[in-house]
C-alpha cells in the first residue's frame, strides 16, 4: 500500500497539463461506496489505517478513469528511444483511447494514440493470464487494419512491468490517414509465450577444423562451427545455422559458451548475430579471449527461442483516430539543399515537422545510395536533437533522417534557425585494377602487402578444410576496410564470401573472405570496394533562418 501511496503522491504533484476528472464528485463516490468496506466509522480508525483506506479508495476510483494510465503508468523506459512521444505525453497531448478487449484471460488495452503527418503511434498494455506473468511474448500478427480491410504493418516493443503485472508497449507505423479522421482497428493474433531452449553441442574449440552438427529439430537443420585466430590472444567463433523452417530465422538462434561452473562466458567484443548467407544460412560471430574459450571443461549450447505456450485467438480494438490534436505547429517546408561533397546527387529535399518528430527527406539519383555520414543532429535554436537514418519502404531513391522532437516548442519552430549537423564521415570507394598476387597457397598462413590509393594493406591467406581464406588489415587509421574481394575466371567475377560482419565507421578494419573448394596454388584477387573513415569530420548545413 505504501508503494501505491508514494506513486500517487509523485504523479499528482507532477504537472501533466492534463484535464483531470471532477475529483470532488469522485471523492463523494468514494465516501459513499468504497469506505463501506470497513465496519467502523472512518473517524474511529487509527490514523495509519485511515490513510490506507483513503488512498486505497482513491486508487480504486482512479483505476476506473482514463487519467489513471497517465497517473500510474510510467512509459519512460519503453519510450527511451521515442523521446518525442514522451515529450508529447508530458504535455498532455495524444488522443485518449482507453479501450480494452479481454479474451482467454488476456486483456489488451490501447491507452493513447498519436497520429500526425509522420507516423501513427499507439501506447498499449497487455495483461496476460497469471500463469504467464513475467514471460516474454510474441505474436503471429500485430498491426492495424483500415476500413478497407487492408493490413498495415509496423514495429512494436514491449516490456514487463512487475509492479503492474502487465506488458507496456508501443506500436509504430509510417502509415498515416489521408483524412483528418480515420476508422482503424488495432489487432493481435495468437499470443506466444517465449522461452529459451538449449541443446548441448559437443564442440571442441581446440580443433581448428570445421565441425558440423546435425540438429534436425524445431526447424533447425544443422550448425557449422569453426574458430579463427585473432590478434591480442583472441579467437573468433563463427557459426553458420541452416534451417528447415524459415520462421526460425526470427528466433535469435545463437551459440552459448559455458565455463566449468555453468556460467556464461562473456564475449571479449560485441558479437554479431544473424547475418544472412548466400544459401539461406545465418552467420554469427563471437570473439572471446582464447584462454576463456579453450579452458578445461568449457561447454557449448545451441540456444534459441521457442514457444512454451500459445493463446490462440484474435484481440481487436476499433478506434476512430484523429490528426486534429497534433496539427498544431505541424508544417512542411521544401528546402532542396545539396549535401556538400556527396556523390550520387544527394539533396535534402524537404523538412516535415510535427509535435513529436522532425523528418528530413533526402533524394538521390542512385537506388539506396550511401549517405556518407554516420551521426546526425538537428540544431534548433541551440537545442541539439540526435537523429538516425531510415530507408523508406518502396522508395529506393529516398532516405529519411528522423529526429525525436523534445525540448522545443513546436509552435515556435517555424521561426527558429534550424541546421543539420552531420558527423563521422565514411566514404565507399571502388577498388582498382591492380591485382594482389597470392602464391604458394597452403594450410600455412602467409602474408604480403599491397597499396590502394594512399593506404597500405596487409594480406594474410591460407587454406582450411579445402577452403581459401583471405584476410585484409591496415594500420592506417583512416582506412575503413576492404568490403569484398573477387577473382576473374576469364572475364567473370567470382566474389569471396565475407566471413566477418563489420559496422561502417567501426575502428576495426579487418576483413576475411572465403573461397569454397579452392584447389590452386596461386591466385590473383582484386578489391571490389573499400571504405575510408573520418570520425572527427563534421558538416553543418543551415536549413532555415529564424525570423
């Protein structure tokens, strides 16, 4: 009870700029109804117990009102990367929905909707059957359905709230209604309780050969594991998982290493999971210290998500969404400013502003063009908003930069100076016609150097299990790495399969390509593309000038 009291005090003291219900009328209702739960007049109760009854009664009354969600639900954790929605919520914006549907012991509630010219965003909660408390859940289907019956996809995220005994989540989609108001349905189909399943794998990390494990279970065909030596006493464990059921690709299949105490061995570097391969397999790479991975009694498990239980049904909530509330302050502005020193004819075409988000629409002459900066900020009158880059579905000649709007009054933004700040430049460059001659290829690693442009590259190559591996690395800090290599068979290019997944702009520029079933002793390979990396580069582009 003390927790409820503290929560209520905290929330009621906060300024939510909301229209509250008639508390005087509510108090009368509490006096008439809720206090009948006790057998003695409230005046005769001990002070502490009296306080308990009053707060409990108030809490019960609040639960029956739409304002309860704003008072008692803290959405800040789930909205940590959607700060514009949190800011709008704090200002009392958002369309109150507060509609629920209960089936098979599961209650789905849509609390608040935000719809503007950039996106449609719903805050929802899902209270499961008590036997599912705390378990992770997923859905066969989650999304919107318009008045024509067309399904609208989006992305969602949710977290378990231990205190409230429910999941708090959001659903977000780029779909927006053509009209100011729209009838729409939010739906969930088949709720799955998800847990990890673990299968032991008899992998020997001291054996450098490729090791293949047949699984033939739960949609997994087989797993291929092998180790590659790294610098500084590290070793890369690479796994390739092949599936009989393509749905398993979404179940986060990974390898877990355990020490002699059955504790998970942590990776020495950030792992990369689920990189698609050319023949449908999924690659993952995990880098460990050699001592920890190869310690005595180290064990390995194939770990993956699977369904523990399923509630088969449809949960649908019909709503009439309106743009009207978030129209205030919204505007579009065509700017058509070229991105300085960028190839592919990249132009900042338009700025779209709503109370929750600013989007910059970039156009380019090439499909899915590389935008040569890794970080983006929007400077609005001295307030810096962090942003990110997004591809637009079915729009290969456009890219969006999105910024959650917080700390800025949207109604004054049209009169503010706005500038785009682009940071950390990474350029993708074509290779040249200069071959790298690999000679005396064998199981013994050999090295040689070559140059491209102003950069010196060290190549290490060797055979392993009849496959040729070609590694590249440079000590030059501005060299971002070789993207891929190839060799010529007459005039046809045969590309190596990249065996390492690197993030553009990463300081590690090491790369490794695999050539399957290689039998020759010599080979000329070529660089297809490589990158250059300038972490300190910064470009500032004024978009509007304040009045």
